[in-house]
């Protein structure tokens, strides 16, 4: 944790939304994708994007100030990070996640945060995940963008976790299957069941089919907080589930995972988690606050509580470590053999 000492640091926080909106606008106009072929002038980019040259140059100047593009002799080029992560269909592209989910869904929800914190808005006044996903269009927008955002963490999990010997994975609230698909590709003996809302499951089956895994990845439709979880699992994964449900349900989710696991089975909890002393990390704390805007009963999850609760539920070899630096952690534990 680094304390602020200068007024400029406060200004950076207060005006941060301007930088975010600049990024989202550039993604909407596919600026980084247009620049992937090489440097272009403002006029050339304006022609490709179909906007006025003056407006494009104003946008590019802001992007240059943010370090997202470089400029030399009036020609603009992608920064290394923009080229790697913001060019459409690049291997590690997560631009759609930022543009659609964060820009179009999460940002508007933050307008509710004052009312939620003051207790003027409760769960009856805001849409829950269940209500949100009951709308096919909202479910599509959220799920398709989240799929792009989850592929990176899923690859990291597959690289750093040994699931050799595991046969059955239950992915609770597994969305469109980014984690299940990635893990099944990495571990050929593994099959997965995804428990998800019907509108999300309908979308997810398309991703599973495209991956050629329809025989190994299947869906059970339902609300994870209400549905019966299939038993006899070797692995139970809950990614980004705890941050989107009331805090009072956390203990029950951990206990339910223990119940459906085979002896020796493993639980994996991946989410926005802060340090026990609550000094950060910053991005994890900000994401937790953002989730409070549409889940007023959400709880700020810390690594100390998580480890203690998992051990109290009967899990051994509990470990909580960083997954996405400064943002998420992965908690693992095993059911006694």
C-alpha cells in the first residue's frame, strides 16, 4: 500500500474515468486493430474508422498521453501492450471484455454505488445476477465479453495447476465455459459439467461445440445458490462466483463443494481477494466495491478469512496465492482421502 502525498495523485484518481472512456472509445472504433498493420496518420485512421479527422486526432492524442499509442512525425502506432492485448483476434486479446462488459455494463452500474453504500438501495432495487441473466440480451452481452476476459486466467490456471488423474470437474457458475474448455484441452482425461443460468448455458454450448468438446463439456441449468450440485467430483471450480453473490452464502458454497467432492478431490476458488490486513491490492479492492453496486449484500473477501473458512469446512493443504497480479487470487484445498 502506497499512501498519496501529492495533489496530482488525487487528480489522477478523480479523472481516471476519462482515461477509461478514452480506451473504450478507441476499442469501439477498432483503433488498435487498424494500427496493427503499421503506423498511420490521423487522417488515414479517420478514414478507416469512418469519423471526422479532427475527432480522431483528438482521440489519438489522448491515447498517446495514456501511453496506449506512440506518435512520430504525425504517424501513430500501437504500444507493445496495445498490440498484444487490444488488437481484435490477437492471441491474448481481451478488448471485447473491456469494451462490452466493463464499458457498457459495469460503468453505468457504478452510478448506484452511493445509494447502496448509504443503504438507500437494497437488492430489491437493483438487478441480481439471476434477474440480469434472465434477459437474453443482457446475458449475451455479459457472457460473450466475460468469455474473452476469462481466457487469460484460464490459461494461467492450466499452466500452473496439475489436474493429472482428475476425471470430473464441476465448474459452478462457469459462464460460457472459458475455464472448462481450457482445462479440458490441457488435460485430455478430464470432463466438465458447468452449472449456469439457462440463457448463459445456451450461449456456452456454442463455445463448447466450436472447441470440439461437446462430448466432454456439458451444462446443468440452474442457479448455483439453489440447484443441486452433481456429486462425485474430482475438482470443483468457482471462478468469480463469490464476488457476485451475498456474503452470507460464502460458507455454504465452500461446504457444498466439500460435500460433492470425492475423497482426495480438490476445490479451486478464483476471485477478487484482498489481503487480510485490507491494505490492498488496489484493483482487487476496486472490483469488490464495483460488485457491491449490483450485489448490495456482497462481501469484501480477504485471504485470511478464506483460508480459515476452507480449513473449517474440512479442507486440507489450503493455499491462497496470487492469480492475476494485483487483482485476483486462487485458493486451493483438498478433501481428506
